[in-house]
C-alpha cells in the first residue's frame, strides 16, 4: 500500500482494472466514510489497482454536507458560483485522480428515512450494477443533474457509479456500502469471491427495477414547501400535488416516482426529481 496525498493505493500482483472508491463527497453521509475507514484498509486484491479516500475531508471534519459549495456539482464548471471555493478547487484535484482510473464507485447516503439503496448510473454501467446489492437503478442524472463524480467519469469515457446506501445513520446502510465494495471487486475479478460470502445478503440481479430521471425542479421562490413528506421512489399520479413554490402549485406532469424531495428556502434550491420506468 502507498499513499497519494490523502488517498491510499492498493495494487494487486497482476494487471487489471484501476478502480477509484470515494466516500465523504458529502461530509454528513456516514456509510461511505465508514467503509473508507474500516472496510477498504482490510482488502487484499489479486488483480488491478484500487485507490480510495475521503473526497471532501473539510466537510467530513465538521460533519456538514459541504463547506462552501456542493462538491457533487463541481465537476461541471457552469455549476460553480465561486471558482475560488474549497469544493471547486477540490474537484479539480479529484479530476486528476479520476483521470487515471477506469471505474469509480462513489458511496453516498440520504437524509430521507426509509429510503432503499439504489444505484445512480448510466447504461454504460448496467452490466456492473447487476452485481451490486441494490434493487433500483436510476439513470438520467447526467442530463438533468450534471456535475457529479459519476457524471465526470462518464464524460471522459470511463464508468461512474454512485450508490445511495440508504439513510445516513442506518446500520443496514453500512452493510450496503461494504457489500457494494466487495461485490464490485469480485465482479471485476480483483478479489476472490470467498471474501464476499460473509457480507452477501441478497442477490438482486433478477429483480432490479430501472428508472430514468426526466425532470428536476429548482425552487423559483424563497419558500418551496412540500405537500407532505415523500419517500424516495414513492409513486405519483399525473397532476398529483407535490408542493407549493411560493403560492404556485407544483404538480407531477405524468405518472412518476419522486426522488430527493426536500423543502427549499431560497431560489435555485434543488427540491425534487421525477423519474419514470425505463424498460431496460
């Protein structure tokens, strides 16, 4: 093992894929941080190379989503409000690391309780995510929410996969983070599959559901309020009321599922996404 700044590199005996695994892109998302600190240091690989580390150490230190700007939007320059911000500069550092790798696994979690684990990726990753411990696969983020780590990897012709492991402080979310790492590395023939047996809880390969984001709502006023609390993947009917942007009703354009629904307190806040079934 060798260090590369605040990242660590583990190299196998034989050639193989170069994989980058990130936790802490958002500083309050605990499962990925836990996996980086407790799971990856114990892994021995036979083929290829793994680089892993905390993406946003300043935000992790203060246990906040970010310090100045959302790091997971800074991989698309047009999203940056201030190119002197810590997160924008950090994204430029991370790009140099990402450029050297074939596949990215970025571990996240949600502030929405009772949220299932799911993968955010594009079709170039579908053969890989079939091996991961998630029931839901969501594409379309590159188009409707550009600027994430997975967006950047896809943009440069690599593979970017984000795993939403579940609720921040749920013990099961840690298991999903751990299992995602082992399953990915096993799928890529980088470790022996015997290593995964203690963490392999379910095989979702034959029952995964595919969705594609078709709409993202940014608050148009300083007071966006949801009609009610929405769980991730909750079904909406066409014209169903979602919330109020100031005094304006916001309704679903068509039958859909809702993701990452939050109240908003300023113009431009990301308050929800809508997705529909994708018959992959």
